[in-house]
C-alpha cells in the first residue's frame, strides 16, 4: 500500500527537492544555421571569422557567469517543459566539453566519426536541476577557456580538417566552430542573457 503525500503548493517546495517536468527532446538538425541566420537568436554563422572564435567563446562564458550568479533563483523554470537557466548552463558546460573533444579528434585524426551524444539523456542522468550554480559557473568558464585556447591554436590548413557525425553531417574545423558557437549563443538568448 502506498501513501500519497499531502498536496503542496509549488512555491513552498524547495527547488532541489522537486523532480522537474520533462522537456520535449529537440530532434531538429541545426546544421542549417551554417547556411542561414537564426531567426530566434540572430546568430549569423557566415559573419563569424575563425580568429574571432576564442573571444566570442570567452564572452559567452562571462554571460553565463552573470546568469548563474543568480544562485538559487537560476533553478526556476520559466515554464513547464522549459529548462531553467541552471539547466541551460549545465548543458552549455557540457556542449563546451563535447565540442572540445570533437575538435581534438579532428586535429589528431583523419576524418573522425564523432561519438553520439544524447543531450536530453545527459540532462536527466547528470541531474542538471540539482547541480550547484556556482560550481557549474566555474566548470563552464574552465571548459570555455580550454576550447577557446584550442581554437586559438588552430592554424592554416587545420581549419579545413574534416570530421563527421553519425547522421552523415560533415564538418571542417571552421564549420564545427561556427556551428558550435551558435549552440552556446542561442542558449544565452534562451535565458535572456543576450
């Protein structure tokens, strides 16, 4: 026999004790942003010069520091089924790390096939909603510095080195950088940091 808990008003429950509602997985192929401006966040990949990637990555990381400085209030979801700023921050931290690994593969191997990464499964498994905003902020900045430095060290013909996703999408180091930058810029827009 199970006993149902007494109903509790949502505003009276501590944020880290509530299992967040599910977020609809995003099944879109976002590679179209390499060919056209994003109508939601205004990002235009064709205007990004490779040399600007390190600065843009670091600037974006500082926007996340400001977002996550809200502490506990960064845990609040703006609407059912929409990630909180903290959850988006966790995702951006992980995007930085995933794309850094992909960039390393492209620089070290000939036309590597990237491991699949399920961002929605990761969000659940890593319990994004329960992570510490200050820790996420520090981890995000460290991950941003690492990939910014790595893009900053790319030279000449390295920008043309290829890599592929399992869905057949092919990238050069240049297009991977511009594609990846959209991801972190778009999420800053999602939380109102831009």
